[in-house]
């Protein structure tokens, strides 16, 4: 009887683990746009449901609204309605396909113990990968403005983030009530009086990938270029961890917050 209980316990643990893993990945995330009505390459968009539609586009695509494997150098430019080189995209933009925001001045967080010497933002606001996130999440660019589609493309109705899920993910351009982004988080910042953050060069991130701990630090796992804290420091756009809100790790008992904040 004792052994039967042990076996049942093992089966239960494996079942729970597999269930948790099944929720990870972009297919099981809010970024799975394959059936979104505004996705021109989606199953319900202009691409149709067939493997190859009459328009020549493949329907049911998840990745197309953000990425394109062969159009990196002929993408849409910020604030433009024509196709052209994406000259303003971050140098590490991952084959980016979506129209970038033309906003040049964001109101950014400057609250408790955040001063100009701690921030390393380019004039006008966020930089790097956070600009990619804001191409949808600042609410100024249509969700279906990517590849060769724009607000002026025939048959396409612009869909802004404010119309998605009640606007829950629409941050707007006033980011003063949001966690600061695009600032240098280094050993120096951790040593400032009352900052209350761990040294990113030595403190463990606690990130788990593929079921195994990375054994990396905050610097190696969470900071862009090992320097900048970005949207992607807390959120994984591809939902690798399968955590709520597409976080890079579970925030149960504030685990993610306490990865950096020494409280």
C-alpha cells in the first residue's frame, strides 16, 4: 500500500509538471494571433484558412505580425505609410516586421530614488527592445500595421491596442505609473544608498529554461546587453516560462520582484 501511494504521488507530480509545461510557449499565450480577426496572415484574416490563400499568403500564422524572415531590410519606417528601410529599429531587432511607433517623447518614471544619473534613456524615451514592445503597447500604432499592410491598405480597418481585451495592455505614452525601463542597472546602481536592489553581476536570476535552471545572474539572464533593464527583463513575449502575464518566471510570493529588489 505504501508503494502504491508513492507511485500515485509520482504520477500526480508528473501530471502537474506536464500540465504546467503545456501552458508555456507562444501557442499558449496572448501573443498567439493566428485566429485574430485583424491578422492578415491569420486564419480569420485576409489570408484565409487554406494553406495557401488566393492572395498568396499563408493563413493561420502566429509570428507574422511581429517577425518576417526575409523583409528585415525592407520594412516599414516609423511614422511612414510606405515600405522602406527600418532605419530606426534597434540594431538587435529580431527580423522585426511591425510598424514602429512614431512617438518621440514619452513621459517616463522618475519617482522614488530614480534620478537622471541612474537613467540611460535616449532623448525621447525608451530604447532597444522596449521600443519593439511599444510598437503595439503604446496604443498609437494599429495592431495590423505590419509587413506590407498599413492603415491605408484597402480592406483593412486599423485596430489599436485600446480595442484589444478592453485596453488592458494599452500603456499609452505616459509611462510615469509603470516600472521604469531602458535604464542602466549595474553594480553601481545597486551600491547607491537606499536603492535596495541586488548586485546584478552576482545575484542569481532564478530563471529556468527547458526545465533546467540557467544558473545565470540578473545581468546575464535579464538585462539587455547585460546592461539595460527593459520590458523583456520581466516579460517574455514568447511565453517561455508559461507564467501569468507572460512573465519570465512566476511572481508567486513576489518571486520575480524579489529577484532584483532586496526587500
